[in-house]
C-alpha cells in the first residue's frame, strides 16, 4: 500500500519533468524528420542499395523516423533543446 502511494507521489511530482525531458520534438520538427527520413530511405534503398553508404542512409532514416514517431530526440535531451 505504501509502495503504491509512493509511486503515485513520485509520478505526480516528477511526471511533468520527465515528460518534458522525453517529449522534446514538436510537430514541425516531426514533419521535417519524416520528410528527410523518407528521402534518405529512398536513396539508401534504391540509389545506393547494397553499399555501405546505402546501409548508412537507411540506418539514419530509421533513427529519424523513430524519433519523429516517439517525439523524443536524445541529442535534443543532451543539449536541452525543446521544439515542442
């Protein structure tokens, strides 16, 4: 019982700070990331397919897509940037 109360207190006290830390990518930034990711994925899969450059482009596209979908960028967190 005490454990549940402590968890609720901890979440209510620090929840908004945690949310700000993890959700730091705004809507415009998300759209730019998705557009850039689709362009890089196209070049990686069709233009440079089978090469190291193609693999790198697809990897960067996957990271950009993931950060756009989740709304969180680790680099932004380290630099304390928030576009939200």
